């Protein structure tokens, strides 16, 4: 009994302890949940700025890449043998061997070509035989023609001429006899029958003579021409056949000569002195080719390189994002790791205009850049890897800040700067820069506009007109607190606008309704179209704070489309009496066309002369103003609509009107006249 009581007491104590722990835990969770809800309802932002000091020093913009050393001039030894399936390498000189001009480099297989040569020789012999027969046939036809003209025709002509002479002689004899018979018959010594017979003999002889003369004429004028036509046709036919056979023979002979030439090219000799480098390669599909006996090579395929080792260069591919900074003549440092990091000097000599071939999975395009090694290149060898450092820009004693300090908005550039806290400075109010740090070293943050003239991966070189000086502490992480950054930038723009458009020209001034109307005229568009919506406290004026809220909401930078002087000049020109209305309209249309063309070039990404909804959104705050030119409310703005709106704006500015829809919004990046 005594032993059981302590056990019960310990059990109760354990339960009590567990209960107490649960209660405390629930209370803690409840308190944490309450604070979490409170923080969600009214979160307290703790700013943790990181600063970099604006410093003056050497600015150096370099591009670092790697490449391979190669000869600036390579004599390529190629396969000149034409073969459908390629030709096999029988022997090849070893890589790295030093050769002299005329030394044997490569022997290619000639067995297939020798077989082709034998078959082609047979075809050549046949073509020669046929050609010889055709030539003999032409000569035979020419001799046949000559035989006729100089033999057969002359013989036939002489025979007929002889027959004519005989006929004439017979006619004369018969005529004498008939005349003698006429006299005897008159005296009664010859009978009439005998006289008739003599007369018939004369008539017959005359007919024979006429027939023979006709035969001669036919021979000379018809038969001779007929025979010549036949002979000439036969000659031309045989000549055409001979020409065809000559061409056939020439073609067959040419093929034979080509085969002999291919056979001779199977033995390749060194065209110059040099060190042998085999043209091995691997492509993006993983296929490899090695120059060695048994390998097959195609016509025009490079087998061996004979580099000029006196002139070396580095070939390095540079990414497309950097290639725009590279130009010929830039100095380069070349570090070769295989030579114990020996450094050579060089310069950029050329940049390929086309991207290198690469694997389909590689997204970044690269462009081969060639760097000549200058001065002493002893020790450098073809094929060694090298790291190159191209110096793009180098300037001594320049004011610089880190690139991460930069904030770009609508083509304007800002940085946030740490300044000592001043309770009397409205820029350090709770709504703007605020109070940060300890009481002993309290500071505030101000937005300042800058311009830079050079940059590299790390630093920006500021222009002399920038509102940053040496030793200023610049915020490195401005975009970590976007609302805070946006408010400071909007206030900076509001102060510039207030200084430009308020009557007193003060950054913390006020704008009345009349001031806003004048501002809109100077802007060239309705920067503030609803005065009461901006005048939040209803006191009939717009303060810098209210203008800041307006700019934060609309992202309007309130910069004139043109300088006041330029608008006035345009108005004066339009008012000249010597200009007709048509001339004025033409001048407005020309100016509007120029402005709209520039705007389209900037925002019309697909070059269709129309800004669609996506392009207007991508244009940022400017896109909101461009939408005002959308007269048909179809959600997009055509070039024609924008030109019409710009003409209206120019006419309104020239006549002192309120201005129409903007042609291209507000020009970003340049403050209004007198702006900071």
C-alpha cells in the first residue's frame, strides 16, 4: 500500500505537466497568429539597403572568351578525285611530320579507276573506227562528185558535140545533093521519086541535128545540175555523220583523259613546305572522320592542312549578346594555359557575318572572331586552347557605379542615393525618402536621374552632367522595394514637371486649372485631362504630392512631345500668309508622317503598320497615350489613325488649341527643358 501511493502522485504530476505545456503552446500559437494577422493587415517594412560608393578610377570594358590557335593561312590539300561512292585512302603521311614541297602526302586507291579506264579505252577505239569510216565516206562522196564533173560530164558533153558536128556535116552533104537533084530534075535527068528521096534525107538530117543540140543543152543545163544536187546532198549527209562521229570520239576520248587525270590525282604531293595536320572532324550529329588508311574521302574534301606556322591566329566564338561590342582593330591579350599561362598580344582582324554551326539544343548564337597574334609567337602551336581578353573600352579617371544600382523606367535612368537625414527637407518625409538608420547616423534616400556613356558587366561610366559625385553612397538593391522606388521616381518626375510648368518654377509649387491647360498645350497632349480627379483635397490647386500620386497611377512622365521653341516655330510657319491651306496641311502631314514613322519603328514589332493590343501593352505608359488615336475603338491603332491624330495635335498647337491625341506618346529618356 505504501509503495502504490507515490506512483499515483507521480502520474498525476505528469498529467498536470503535460496539460500546462499544451496550454502554454496554444497561448503562444494564438499570440503568433494574432501578430501574423496584424502584420498582414498593417505590415511594417524594414528597409535593408545595400550601398556602393561612387568612385573615380580606371574603367575597363573587356570580353573574355576561349578559342583555339590556328594558322592565319592554311594550304588545304583536298581530294580531287571524282567518284560517286568516294575513294579509299591507301596511305597517308603521319600528322605532325614536316614535309617539303613535292613530297608524297597521300595515295588513293586507283583500282576502280583502272577498270573504268580499260572499259573506256574500248569505247574510244570503237569511236575512232567509226569516225575513220565516216571520214572515208565523205571523201568518197567528194571524189564521186569530182569524177562526174571532170570525167563523166565532160565525156558525155564531148560525145554529143561530136554527134552535132557529124549531123551538121551530113546535113550539108544532103543539102548539096538535094540541090543538085533539083537542077537535074528540071532537065528531066532525075525522076521525081529520086528528088523526093533527096529532099527527105535533108529533112531527116535537120531533125537529127536539132535533137542532138537539144541533148547537149539538156546535159549542160539540167542533167548536170540534177547530178550535182544529188552529189552535194550525199556529201553533206556524210559530213553530218562524220561530225557526229567526231563529237562522239572527242567525248569518249575526253572521258578517258579525265579518268587518266583522276588516276594521276590519286597520288597527292605537297604543294608547299609545312607541317602536316590531318583534317579530322566531328559534326553536330556525333559523326566522326579520321584521316587514316582505309578511310573514304569525297571529291573536294580536305584531307590535310599545311599551315603557315609563321602567322598564327586565334579563332574564338563570341556570343550574340557581346558581338555588337567587338570591332576590328581592338587589342587582345591571349593567355595559353599549356604554355604556363604565357600571354601573347594580338588584335581583332575579322568577325564572321554569319553564326557558327552548332547543336540544335544550343540556343545562344555565336560568331567566329579571328584574332591575329602579333610580335613573338614562339612556342605557340596550332591546336592549343587559349583564353582571350578583348579590350573594348578603357578610360582612366572616370566616375563609376555598379550596374545593379541602375533603374530604367520609360527610357529614363535613375539611381537611389543615401543622404544625411534632414527633418526640414520635404524629400525626407515619411511619404518619400523616410528616415533610416540610427539616430546618431540617420539618413534618407533620394532619387536622382543619371546618364551613362559606357558600361561593362559590372560598372557604369556616368556622364559629367549626372547628379552623382564622387563618394556618394548609391543603393545597390533599388528594385528590392518596388513601391518605395516607384514613389521616389514619380516624385522626381512630379518635381521636374512642377518646376517646368508652375508659375513660380518651384519644385514644390502648385498648379491651378489655368496652369494645367497651359501645361497641356506645351506637352502637345492632355497630360491632365481631369483636374478634379488629381486635386484630391479640393483646394483648386494641384500640389507636388498630388502630382506624384497622379504620375504613380498613370506612369505619365509629363514631357513635351517637342520643345516649346519648336512648337512655336511650327505655329509661326503655319501662320505665314503666303502659305495656302493646302500647303499648311501638306506640311502638317509631312511632319506627322515623320513622327509616326519613328514611333512605329520603335513599337511596331511585326512591321504591319499597326499597333495591336499586345504591342500597346508592351509600350508601357506610352501605349496608354497611343490608344487615344484609336478612333474606331477596335483596340488597336493603325498608322493612318496615328497620323490623323498627330495632324490634329499639330494644328491645335499652332492655333493655341488644347491638342489632339499624341502621335507617339511622350519621348522617353529626355527631360523637359530645364528638367533634372
